[in-house]
C-alpha cells in the first residue's frame, strides 16, 4: 500500500504544473524599459488550484482513496497546455510550409575571436579552505543569488532566450506527438500491433511530463507574455512549429 501511495503521488506530481511566470510588458514597452534602465516587472499572479480530474484518475488507477495519496489535494499552479484527451487538431492549414530563419539585427562582426581565459576566472584559489569572510555562519562567501535577493527564474540574455526557445519548440512537438498517437490509433489498433493498455498508459504518462516541461521552459522565457505558445495550425508534415 505504501508503494502504491508513493507511486500515485509521483503521478500527481507529474500532471501538476511548474510555477507560472507573470505576463511581461509588450515588446515596445519592454524595449523602452530596457533602454531607460528600469527593470521589468516580475511576479507570479496565477492562482494555484486542485486538479480534481487528475486526482480522481490517479486514485482510480492506484486503487486507493485520494486521501491516502500524499499531496493529492495540494493546490498547484496551472500548466501552459491542457492535457488533451481527444483529437489534437490545431485547425486547418493551406499553403506551403516555409522556414523563416533565425532573428538577426546588425552584428558587430562575422566571428568570435579565440581569447585566453577571463582573468577573473583564475583568481579564486581552490585549496579547500575558506578564503573569504562568510556573510553569515556556515554559508561560504560567493555564489550567485546568495545575498538575500528573491530568485528570478527567467532568462537573462538574448543567447539564453533563443537557446531555451529552441528547447520549448522541441517540447511542443513531443507534447503534440504523444497526444496525437493516442487520439489517432484506437485500442484495437494498439492490440493488433502487440501493444497493451500499459503501453498506452506509458504514452499518456510521457505526454503529461511534456506538459510540465513546456510549462517550465515557458516560465523561463517570461511566462504567457514572453514565451511562444503552442502552434495553432496543422501542416504536412503535422509537427511544424514556430508560430
């Protein structure tokens, strides 16, 4: 029973959301704020709630009451994409899919030169002792974000943004792929292919994980106002993203 409760709690955690970041200011306002030196707003206004459907589903699968599943009734923030149970259509598409290419402005050069190590990276002496005064007892000096400021889980550069955005596109593809597999092929077709209900559940489990991954990366990109949403069109091949 303890194993079942622990396993069920893991499933609840999987279908639960990561913290949802606040909507950032529009692009024009953001550019003005950045150029004038004013920081952008940062908060988490989304209200957590209990996913009753997920709790009931996991409790039914585990064969135990929801009250015996640790954390089952804990409120969690929302995810960026709902758990699709039907056909994952994003609407009609007509035309020829194209590749728009990467963003670019006015580069300073054509290549990054090979340079020696940054001198500041060679200052610290890793000798196993405390080389600097501790700010408080038992906290070594140094580290990023260790001075009491609130952590900001958001990208801090164009390089960070574009790198994480590429990962988000990948998560959208995986999320749609797993849901579409279950929506496209019937249980009879799975059985004919030698697959069992456990295989279908594993696909659903992975789809739920992808929703959490997409939420995490979206939050790092600034939340609903900064991250690219899930594509709303269907194209041949189906999984084409960059909307």
